[in-house]
């Protein structure tokens, strides 16, 4: 993750809540969360996520130690906080998706980041509901002029290629 304190960069992408100085962090994409699994796991689970009561019988693959991504999705889906046990976690979303691709269970992912797998059919939605995580990808820079045209050009280029829901 790039931060304005890092040395050796002028401009980059950073993921988080955006609690950096606004003139140096420009939001370009708002992360969304959706549960994904292989077609085989979907079939074996009886059709993916259907109810809160069913959750203990499913293997939820966590990409963070506190289960925050799953907690965000489950809270949005259920309309209230859901007690969630995290027995083990991987350190990245990519690792969780790789485990899901090996039929270990259901991972939470941003549909943009697993679009190729969803399109190819190697992953399917374990539930169709998709919710914002509250975190974004930001274009961060340490250029002295906040209005630098290079920042605007890269921001515009990124926004042309990302879904329309990206923040202004």
C-alpha cells in the first residue's frame, strides 16, 4: 500500500478509508463486496447463501483476521450485525479468492476484481446481493500542486475504465 510518507514515488494507488489529506488523495473506485465460490461448492452447499441459519454449515473464507469484509457484507444483507466466528484467515483478498477457486468455500470479493473468473464460470455468485464496503481505491500523489494536470489525466483515464459507480 502506498502512502504519502513512502519514499520513491510521485503518484500511485492506495486502498482504504481515505483518511489522508484530501488534496493528495483522489477517490477513483469504491469497493463492493459479494460472496463467490466455485460452481461445485455452490451445488454442494445447496445453492450458496440462503439464510443466516445456514451460515454455520458453510465455510466462509476470510481475507482478514477480524472477518471485517464478511461482517460488512452480512450486516448489510441481514440489516443488523451478525455474530461471526473467524477460525482462520488469509492475509489478502487474492489469497481468499484462490482458496475459493480450490473449492475450499465461499470468499468475499469485489466483483470487479473477479470479473474474469465470473465471466469464465470458474466462480459464481454465492448470493446475488452486492454491497459497498465503505473503502475506496484512491489516486494518491505527493506533487506540490494539488491541481497538477498529470493527476487529473491519470484520474480521468482510470475513471473511464472503472465502473460508473466510482465516486466523484
